[in-house]
C-alpha cells in the first residue's frame, strides 16, 4: 500500500466530473488527493501541461474521452510509456467495444461511462487501489543534488556540468535538471545552445505560488531531454537572491527531479553556500596548475564547514588531464590530501567544436576522449552500467507534441 495519499490528476472540461472527483478527494480522509485538474479539451492540452502531469508523478490519471477518443487513446499510451506504473482511467460516453479494446491495449486500466456519480467513482477508485504503485509525496524519494564548484575561473566547471547532465540523463532516463546558479556569468545555456526565456530569479520571485505547473513554465527542455533552470541575463538581478530563497527552491526542485546538477558561482555567495549545504555530493573541479591547486587548498576548509558530511561528500575532479603531465595525480592527491575521484581529458578539439556548435560534447563528439571520461564519471555518479539502449526512443504523440511546442509552452505558462 501507499505511504501517503494516492495522487490523482484529472483532465476534463466537464465541471460535474471535476466536482465529483474533488468531492471524493475531500471525503476520502486523506486516502486520495486530487493534485490537479486540467479543465481543457484534449486538443487544447499544452506541452507544458503534459510535462506537468509527468513531473507531478501521479498514481492515477483520469482522462475525459468525450472531446476526442483518438487523442485520449494516444494520451493514455504516452502517459503509460513515460511512467509504466501509472493507472489511467477513461471517462466518457459509451464506447464501442472495438474502441474500448483499443484503449485498453494502449494502457487504459478502466473506463467509466458517464454520468459518473460520486458512489460510482468511489467504487471504481477503491477497485483500482490495489493496482496503484506506491507514489505520493510521503513515498517519493528526493532527487540527488550534485553541486559543482571550482576554486579558479576557467577550470571547466560549466562544460563538465552540462556534459555530465546530458550523460546522466542518457544513462538513467531519469528527470535531470541543471541549475545554473552563476547569476553573473551563467554559461550553461550557451553550452546547450539555448536561449532561455526565464531564469532562477523569476522563479524565486514567484516562489510563494509555485506549483508543478509554474515550475514547468520556468524550465527549458533541451533536445537531449535535460532540463535547464538558467541564470539571469542581467547580472544586476543576481543581487536579489537570499540564502533562504535559494534553499527553499533547491529543496523544492529535489522533489521534482531525480538528479539536480548545480553549476555554482566561484565566490562563496549565499547561493553557493546554500547549494553546498543541501548537496548530496560536491564536486570540486580543478586543473593541475599551481594557482588552481593553491585555490583548492584554500577552499577545502570553507567547504568542509558548510557541507553536512564534510570531506566524505567532496569529490575532486581533475580537468584537462594529461597522463604525461609533470604534476601527477599522486602529486595532486598528496598536496591536497584528497583522493582524485575522476579525470577529464584535455581535449581542446572536441570542447571547442562543442562550444562553436552549441551542442554538448557528449552529443556532438561521441568518441572523443572528453566524452569517454564524462561517461565513466556519469557511470560512477549514478552507479549504473552504460547501456546502448536509448531509453528516449519511447516518445509518443504527446511527447513529440511537447517537444515541438517546447518553447511556446514555456511562454504560455502562468507568471506575474
Ligand atoms: N577538458 C577540456 N579540454 C579542453 N578545453 C576545456 C576543457 N574543459 C573546459 N575547457 C575550456 O576551458 C574554458 C573554460 O571552461 P568553462 O567555461 O567550462 O569553465 P568554468 O569553470 O565554468 O569557467 P568560469 O569560471 O568562467 O565559470 C572554455 O573555453 C572551455 O571550452
Ligand atoms: Mg562557468
């Protein structure tokens, strides 16, 4: 059984149905929660709304078939493909048995013929409960928060974060978000070749009314499937953030993504400190020149003070690594008193090609030494084996619709 309430979502322009389900939720004594009800016809369901449904990780989705049976069947198929344990309940006028069969094959668990009275609804939900996968806020695991920091400018942090996010997402198929906290110099969007419409500051400003829908409208989706919450374009906006606001938002984001990778600014600003306090793991990226190593040496005690588990959660990554460099990895470990967690090859060609094309190295240059190292790091971080299966081939009609509408959907969302 579930830890918390069974979480449901309804998609229906039918006010009576919406009221019945909301009424059932209110009277269920906390056993069923109606997370959201979308009062739209299926042909008007936006990409943002589809994304919101997925991100809310409901256990039950009620789909009104009356606006379009074909779209309802496609939606059921796409939702179940994206979240295999999801239980979909169709509601609408009587269906021909061949159409009903087709809907069941697409993943529908149950079809309720209108009018659906509250007792009928209650009976159906109770019948479905054993099929429902435990989800719910209480049972939901928080995502891993990975903060990346370098003690000296130009160490390769933004490049590493961007590429690791793409690779982690490819490996795991899990929702992965990059937060570019470098409010002054944020470059992740450039590295991904994106022009974000909104940013972290906009989200912080509206945090008092943030929900999954609003969150989705601030987040951009890259073609690789990685999501991005970017830094503001205008550095003067950066000063508006307080540590508490950043903390709140990071915590909220962890509830919505399996992996949250944070590109932190170099200074020990409030946002950087909040990121270190909350991070499960902190990755310190350095090159092996003396000024960088000296800066790392100075930064480690500060990091230790704010990280919850101290050096145990601090991982050193040597960037622009060359095996025959006069300073060996052993020298680095000895001078810093930290083991080297991983290395990233010095790979000017692949990195510059990536910068020029606005495509991550791992996407652009699959066989480069940099890609090889990012893959092994991503493997270590996720502790999964690389598979050649591209889990993202499972996109159906609605996901494609979302991809095509991605930018427009971001603009459409509610904001002040
Ligand atoms: N492994 C690598 N091989 C070759 N060039 C690299 C490598 N990693 C990063 N670079 C290059 O080094 C420069 C700095 O990289 P990047 O912007 O990722 O660093 P950063 O630490 O985020 O810098 P900043 O301090 O400006 O935020 C860029 O020109 C990038 O293309
Ligand atoms: Mg950077």
